[in-house]
C-alpha cells in the first residue's frame, strides 16, 4: 500500500463530477487500499478519489465507530432527513474549517469493491462524512456550503 499525494484547492479536478466506476478489479482494490492508507496518514476521516487526482466515484470513510472502514463505489444518497450544523474541514483545504449544514440522517446506496450493491443508514458524524465525500464525487466542495468560517482558536477552545 502507498500513501498518495493529496490534491489541494484550486486544482480543477476537485470541482468536476466524477465518472461511475465500471471495472471492479484488482486495480480498484489497490486504489481503495492506497486511499485508506492516505486518509489515515493525513489524519482524515474520509477521502474521495478526486482528492488523489482520480475522477472516479470512489470514496473511503472511517470515523472510528463500529462501522470501521467503509468503501463506497458509485454512491447515491437515496434518503435524507433532518438538519445538523457542525464544523467541517477537508484534506484538500488544509487549515480551513467552517460550519456546514447537513442532513441529520442519510441512507446511501453504493457498491463494494467487488461491485455488490449495499445500503447504509447513518446519523450524526457518519452521516456528515458520507455527505461530504459524496459531494466530492459530484464536484461540490464544502466551502460552497459553509455558513460561517471558524478560526483555529475556536476549535481548540
């Protein structure tokens, strides 16, 4: 496994919608493993393929809960309810944090690394992470949804 360089804003790939994945092969498996290693090395909780320069609908998430490592291929939010506003950051925007409104509950349909479909329901922080990463795959950045930017002192306090 390899730690890959993370693409930072204003690289144009970050604002481009990604193509659906059609090949579920060893190459995809290696990419998912590398993305997970890269996310952990960067101390992140999620990473989308465009953040490593790949324009495919692929994301990995691990918020440190009972779900553990989540791999999402071609994910779609099929249900969203409620609202929560909380602070988010992004590995492609080092040092930038802002309050972002998100659905409190989401249900996501995706495929695993073998192409098998699955659904995942989530609330709270995992729901936020899912929405953030799926936005990346649509070319939508969290900065377009920030209602208020936060400075580091606020976050540390």
